[in-house]
């Protein structure tokens, strides 16, 4: 069993050899690495060292790297390999990964590269699907069997076929028209008596998705039924491809990152060590949107500037009203966005969700309002002010919670990503509503406050 | 191939039969359902109907349900089955699931239930590990082989053993002391010539984790190397268990939910349709913490109450400074928390991360500050005020960004969850710093502003 510390040491040695330009030594060293580790090393190098190392590695080793990098790292790897070398390198790579690579190329390079690939047609077929659909994610590398053969005949067939992927756990039973009829797992094949007809061990409760199914829903199917792969069929039920657990895990991770990032107005491709220029370009647009919404909040306060001029003490409590509303709103929005992603909440649940959240908001709003009112009284000994604060916090907690439910569900109903800048919109509403409640009530009671 | 719409129809029929109390009809109907769907139906029923239906179902069917529910739904299912019936129901359930069930019971019930299980010892062994460790998550249901036998002998052995799980894709090669030496996949077994010695097709670059490894890291290992299962060894390298992809997918989903929720001060067990009382009890504590931090921000404003009394216009721009700082801070905190979870950022990267983020903050702060200053000038035609706003936004964007990096990394360095209430702390700092920058600068220029 390899030791993790030993693996790290190899990685360290490899780094120094690369920086010293000792390519022959380096190549013989890195052949012992797992492609996932080698990919990390390669991506960690500067651009010229990366190109140099990739040029020295055997093409099949380079090909494997493509299977172990994330989508946003593909471009660096492609640039390191060079477009001219791509066809040779991709020859033994799984077709779904090849399709991902092709998608990163310029249109004219796409056609050229496809033409040079043996399996260009398979890959071209995958490219016709939307990138975030089951069709865009699936691989055509699956094994089909006819249910009229026996277990031994199936084993003999597999021995000849030698399916390349070590992920071929399920075998697919299709009819003469290619329609999916059921699955047989390799485990069932191995534990059954050799002369058993395949039809007898075929499982017919298959959980297939269609090529148009969204990748997130496909991933949820895999998760719900504890599967290792999900078959993908077309509208006629003809088996078109298979999505494996490792691809769908990446989908779930990407979708979670996307939701977290979008909620605060970040691009889903943002990484902690993205180049500064890229990060600035990605973050600035939403910050400018946020600036506009902040001026809306400012204008709301502006409606009450005479009230504040009469009682500057009101300004002290503005951050309390805004902050508490923002917190209650983003809490609810976070629950709503995540629950939609996990399939626990849909547009049709809107009334049930609102009813629940408003009950929670009223209870919490009461507790928070009373506590804050008491705190304000102890601090400023002003009864009217304390009552205004308590009331404003109660009302704003309720408004914030409704915004937190309704904005993500509203976006979802409009077929927009429910996470899209949810926090920016929610905090704007809680700021605006909070100031109207607080300063509005204060205006009415200004004689008592001042 | 079953049709999704048809499955939904069965589910609908089942619901009405349950509500009508037609148990015999219902039981014969639901035997056609996948356990995952049946579990959904069962959990959807009211408590008394649920108990009734579970009592009418065969024990092995009830047992399967446990494998397809999430941790937070286990308790409802246990209550529905009844503690006395548990041992019979759990007899054929996988040991890791049984361990999860046992953990939900009261201490005295745990011992009693374990004593009645055939595999009580295996389960008791799993229970000794920390719940969120690889040991706490693994199953003892793995197949081991000796490398001195041939492929055909291995197949013959599997035919006799008939490993119960349909997830037995990897077989584990161990030495006489039980130490893990490598893996053989069933696929390799089937495509190799029957007389091949197992040693020849054994893969030795195994990516194992130890029983103490955190479940999140174990999941990352599975994801990085595109595996379907990860073996778990003790400190001597002895194989103790196996974690499968379906369990680790659940881990990744739970951890993502946990991070999203904790950032805004939510309990990770919160669900959109949790009972109102539970939600109130879970959310209120962090809201009270947030209230205290909001009063800190209020006290900061209080330092400048005379300045505000002289120029009430300042109150208008307080939400702009606080809102923009909060947005910049939570953006950075979100990136930091997620990058730590994905293994892209660690405490040792703190200087690199700060350097990058401060560059981004200065560029964005400059753009936002100038735009806001211009906006303020067009609105209020006050040069000093505009300059103060521009400067405060620039400074607060930088401070917010640093807080966004340093708080999650600081929590991580203190071995606390980096996500813990990150947004609440970050927005407090950005409120306080923002008001100090804005109102402090305004105090200095108060003659020009008023």
C-alpha cells in the first residue's frame, strides 16, 4: 500500500526536477505517480515548464491527465499540450472527456481536431447536447447485451470485448431497436450459475434519465437510488449513453459551489487563486449592481432626513435594523436556495413555505424585537424610541423572511437560477423595508423621541 | 423501462390508499415501488398512518427503507417501526446503516438492540469511531481475497460467498496479517483468462484512508481519483472497512449544506419544512449573537452622534458604506470557506491569499469608491461629502476583503469550522470599520460638509 507521505515526497522531488529542467529524470520519476497527482503537478508548473514536461511524457500518459482535471483547468492543459498534438493525445481518452476538451477550442479548431480522431463521430454526437444536460455529460462507452444469451456467454463476450473503462459495473440489456430493457451488474453475472439465462437476472426497475434532463436532476437520481451510474435514453427509450458516479459527484460539487457563489454575486468560475484581473472583472459588475441598490436604500433614508435632523440618535439604530433584517433574510434565502437544489422545495410549495417561515419570523421577530427594545431602553432611556425599535425589528424580520422565501422561488418560477444574487436583492429589500418601518414609525413618534 | 410518470401515479394511488386505511391493497401496490420511493411515501404519511403501514409491510422491505433515507429522517422511521421491532427489521440491513440507526437510540436501547442482532459485534465495532470519521462511515461488508489464488478460483469463491451488496465492485487483496495489499475490480476478474494468478491483475496504487480520517477528506480522495469506493485501514494498514461512493456523495452534499448554513448562522440540520418550534429554537441563538454585534455597530455610530446631529445627510450614506462593505466581505468569505472545503486553500496559504485579495479589493474599491463619490456628488452637490464617501468605500472594501479571508482561515487555524457564522462576524467588522472610516473622515471635514 502506498504511503501518502511518500507520495507527497515524490511530488516535491518532481517539482524541483521540473524547475531545474531535468526532464529525463523527471519523466522516469513521474511515471510512478497516479494521473490525478501528476495532473496536479503539471498544473502547478509555470507555462513554459508545463509545455516542456508534457512534450517529454508519452502521449497515453498525457491523455490520462485529461480525465483527472476539473473543467476550469482543461484550458491550461490544452495550451500546454498544444492544439496540434491534441488528436494523438486524445486517442485513448474517454469520449465524454474528449467532448469537454473539444468544447474548449475555437470553432475552426474543433472541426479540425474532430476530423483527426478515430472516434470523432461519437464525440460529435455528444457535442450536440446542451453542456449542462445529461446528454452533454454522458459517455458513449457502455456495454450492451441481449437478454437471450446465458451468463457464461455474457462473460465470454466481455472477455473478448475487454471494455476499456474500469467503471463498467452495470451492463445494459437492450432490445433489437436499442431500447433499454434493464440492467445486469457484473456482480450478478459472477455469482450466478453459468447457464442462467440473462433474462432471469436482469433488473427491470431501471432509473434512466433522458438526454435533455438537467445534470443536477441526473445527479439527484443517482443519489436518491444509491446508484453507481445512470443510463441516459432518448425520447424513444433508446440507450444513448451512461453517466458515472464520478462525473455526477463533480456535478454536485460544482452546483453547490455555483449556488454559494451566485448568492453573493460571484461568478461560478471564480477560484481563490484566479488571476487578480480575472477576479476584478468578475466581481465588479455585481458590486456595481449592489451599489445601485445601496443608493436605493440611501434614498429611502433620504425621505426621512428631517426626522433624523431632529433626532440624530435614530442613526445609531439604523445598523441594528438593517443588520438584523439582512441576517434573517439571508438565512431564509439560504435555506430556500439549498432546498430547491436538493429537490426539497419547489414553486408549488410556495404557500406552505411562506406559512412556515412567517410563523418562525413572528416568533423570532418578537424575541429579537423585545430584546433590542430593552437594550435600547437601557442605553438611551427613551421609551418611545425603544418601542419604535422593537416594532421595526419585528416587522422587518417578517418582511425579510418573506423576501428570503419569495425571491428564490420567484426566480425559479421565472426559470432563472434561484441563487442569482439572492443575497443582494434580499438585503436591499430588508434595508429599504427596515428603514421605512423604523424611520416611518420614528417620524410619527418624533415628539416623544426628541 | 419504467416510466417516471407511471411511478408518480403509483405514488399518488398509494397515498390515497394510506389515507383511506386500505392496508392490504396498499401493501400489494407498494411492493412494486423502489425502496427509495417507498421511503418517501412512508415519511410523507402522518405518524399513525406511517406506523400502520410499516406494521403491514414485510420486515425485509422495511429494512431496505433504512438504506435510502437521510440521517435526519432516520428518527421518524425508527419511531414508525418501534424500537421492539428494530432487531428483526435490521437483520438484513448493511452494517453501516445499522450503526447509524443505533446511534439514534437512547443509550439503554442501544445495548439492548445490539444484543439482539446477529452481527451486533460488527456494528458495535463501527460505533466506536467518531461519527464524522471514515471509521464512523465505513461498512464492514467488503470481500477480501488472497493474491495466491487464480482468477477462476476467485470467481468460484464469489459464487459461493454471494456478497450481499450489489455494490461489491472492488475486491481487496490482503496479506496474512490482514494488511491491504491492493485491489482487483470485478471487471478485471471477468476479462482476464481464468488461470491468471490474481497477483498479476492486482492494482497496487490503492488510495486508502485511515479510520480517523475526516469524512470530508475521504470524500475528496474518492473524487480526486474518480473511485467508486475507498478502503479504510487502521494505523497498521489492516483493512477495517470500505466507504462506497453513494455514502460519500451524501457526505459531500451534507458538508456543502453545512457550510452554506453555518455561514449565515443556521443549524446544519435545519430543513425548509422543519417544525416551526424547531426552526425557532435553532435560529434564535445566532440571531441574538447577531443582535449583540449589531449593537456594537450602533455604539460605533454613537461615537459620532454629534457629527450626525450637525449633518443629518451623513445618515443617508451609512447604508451604502455598510452594504457595500458587507457584500465585498461576504463574497471573499464565501470564496475562502468553499476553497477550504474543496481543498484549494489552507492556513499555510494565508499570505498568498491575502496578497491576491487585497489587490482585487484595491481595484474594486477604487472603481466602487469613484462611482459612489460621483453618484453622491450628482445627488447632493457637496464636494467634501463625495470625497469622504469615495475614500470610505475604498478603505472599507479593503478592510472587508481582509476580514473575509482572515476570519475563515483564522477559524480553521483554531480548528473551528471555518464557515461558523462567518457572515455574521464579517458584516460586523465591515459595519464597524465602515462607520469609523466614513463618520471619522466626515468629522474631520464637517465644516465643509455642513
